[in-house]
C-alpha cells in the first residue's frame, strides 16, 4: 500500500488504546508505587538533603574549600554561576548542573519499564487477540502504546521538576538573592531536548516488545537498549546546561530527527500477527 493510499489515523482509537493501558497501569500498584518512590528519591529527598547541608554548613573554611571545586567546571558554566557568597555559588552550581541528568534518567527509566511490557504483555494476558481484531489498525495501536509509555515518564518529569524547583528556590534562593530556578537552559532541556530522547528510546523498546516472547525477556533486552541512550542523554543534558548559543537548539533538533526516523520505522513492528503471537 502506498503512503497516499493509507487511511488517515483515527486519533479517537489512539486515545482509546492509550487510555486503556494507562487505566491498567494505575491499577498496577506494584509498578507505580516503587516508581513513585524512585522519582521522590531523585527529585526531592536527595536534593533536599544535599542542598540543605550545603546552605546550612556554617563553616566559612569548609564552604570556601567546597566552592573552590567549582573551578573544575567549564568556563561557560562558571560564567553562569550566581551568588555573592560561597554558599550561594555552591548551591547554585549543584542545583543547576549536578542534578540536571536526573530529569533524563528518571523518565527514561519509567517509560522504558512501561514500554517493555506494553505489547508482549497483551499476549501474556490473553488480550492480544482482542486488540488484534479491534477496529484500530496497527499504526493506531502503536501510537496508542507509545503515548501510554510516554505519559508516565513525562508526568514524572513535570511533577518532579515542579517539586525540585520549589526546593531549590526555598533553600538556595536566599543565598543567591532571588528565586532563580528554573533557568532558561533548564526550560530548553525539559521542553526541547528531553522529549525526543524519550521518543527515540521508546521507539526501540516498543519494537523490541513486539518481537520477544515474554515480558521478562523484553525488560532484560530493553535495559541493553536504554542504558546507552541514558548515558547519551545524560551527557547531552549536561552539555545543554553547560553550553550557550545554538548548542541546545542543535542537540534538540538532531534528537528530534533521529526520533522521528526511528518512530517511522517502529510503526512497522506492530502487526496483528505479532499481537496474536504467531509471528516473530
């Protein structure tokens, strides 16, 4: 079938597939509870303890020594650091640069865990046959599964990012002299760089989930896929915050191109025969 002959996507069916998966996910307490604890630890508990310790140390000598370690940062990063005191400068650097990759690692981990089981899980639950004979075509099923995997990860980012922003401004803001977070670089990373990395990772994980025979196999193999992407996203996220000028735009644009190409190929991985478990 040529692309021009393909019927238009019925977005109502896409929403139905995604909504069904999300409803099942909400009911799976053994999944979302540990994932919630993971997000809380990275976005709230660890930053609060570390930033509270830094801003409340009280020893000038210790703070001067800690602030001297900021010299290892790139010049572009050092030029962005604000604060009139060692506490303020150290807290600013930790809040803006050290915890940046958390916004990448947590959503990738959560979305990958959801995506790994989303298709093969249909066969294991015995619902693959129902889905294969539903009015939704393979492309609509794929898009629905993709949305159901993306939403939990990005929801975690939004909630965690909001909590983290409040914590940073309350603990570090007084030392800096104003509420400064989120910075423009953080907005670029959250809105422009993170989404394509999530989509790229999930396009590969969904393709894998459609081919393997069990959820356990999908989760094991998805770890091999997601780990390199997490490392790449980690380094790119740090580079976006350290860099200035057009670097964040270029990084995001490159990631979007790769993600769209991978998603286009990934649509072909979901077929009715694979949902029925009669094809590899």
